[in-house]
């Protein structure tokens, strides 16, 4: 599965949404959640780094008791994103990664809340105040992190 955009080194690729689902399901089944989260997908804390998160009191969120984060070793850093205008948005509030899966034909613009009808890409997100991992379609012009996965 070669990455045609050359964002990953040789022998690695940007994971598909299905591969992300494999990770999240594995972490859920192996007890990496805090217990009682949304559809048992309360694994955001286990994926999140121990620093950099904006504080929050939501049980099981990366922003609460951040020193017990990262039990999985994934070390998600809350990098926010770079918007189309070049400005950075919400550093410390969320970590997100592109998948190689194409998204829909419309998404909501972060700053304006307007629905934009252009092709988007599917990404995965962890917020400082949620206990689960979200999936969204977003603007391909946004600067969003990439996590590479070793080819089989």
C-alpha cells in the first residue's frame, strides 16, 4: 500500500479509516477505556500524551488528570490544525490525523460554521474534553497531522 503523496517513508502508509477502527476496537476490547464512555469507545485518554492538553473536568478525557494519559503508548499530541488561511487553530484542544480514506462532498467550516460543498478527507480526532475518538470529514486544505503505519 504505497503512499502516492510521499508523506510517509518507504514501507509505511497513511492508515485507512478501517485501520483506525481496528486500533480503536482493539483498545476498547483490551480494557484501555476509563469505563462508562460513549458506546464503550472511551479510549481517548489511553491514546493521549501526558502533556499539552488544555485542562477539562470531563471524566475520561485527555484534559482531566493528564498525567495518567497514554497507557497505550500512542502519545497523541494536541497539535490542533492549520487552517486554509495559514493560521493555527486550537493548539492544546485536540489532536487529529488524516486517514487515506476519501470523505464526502461537504463539511462544516471550522471558523464560520457554514457547510462547504467540496470534496473532503476523512480524519480521526481526539478532543481535550471527550473520552472517545471521533471521525469527521474535513477540508483537504487544512494542515492536519499524519500518523504513518508500517506496511505488512
